[in-house]
C-alpha cells in the first residue's frame, strides 16, 4: 500500500533492464511491450497508448545514430574486404551494392536502436523516468 494513495505503488518498483531493451528494440513501450513507442519513424510518443507510461522523458539524442554507425560500419567493413578481394567487382557495382546495403541497414537499425536506448533509460530511471508524477 502506498503512503500516497494518489500515486501508484509502481513508482519505485524494480524495472528489468533486459526486457525493456528487447521491447525497445521491437519499437514497443519498454513498460508493457504492447503500445507503439514511435509516432512516425523516430518521434517517441509522449505516453504509451496502452499503459499510459510517460515516455517523453527520454534523452536518446545522438546515441542511436552513433550505435547505428558503429554497427553498420563493423558489418560492412568485412563485406568490403571480402567482396573486393574475392570477387573484384566493377567499382560502380560495388559502390552501388554497398550504398544500398548501408542505407537499408541504417534505416532498419536506427529506430530499433533508438527504442533500445529509450528502453535502457526507462529501466535505469535515467533523466525524468525515475520521478514519481
Ligand atoms: Zn506501455
């Protein structure tokens, strides 16, 4: 029973980090895993449409872009090496294939990594996520 009946008991209950990360990566609310985390491509909703958890406290900033570049770079660098040394494609073919791969992979990963970053911020009560409202 809460000391403050108007505040939920869940205000300081433990938040599991791993499920929150997975829900965020699936672009779902880190609290319930049901509601969509984004309106549009990257805009985080103010509140979860299902459980009403406030999500506007996130400060993902440049973190998702940094992680996207880190992962895409490490995945495509070996592809460049192997592709060039084994197949010797025409430079224009190689540039086109790598460009399409880099753009597609980045567009796929960016919102998922942003969800992951919002998930860890929510689970660790970073920024405004820890305050009882
Ligand atoms: Zn929710």
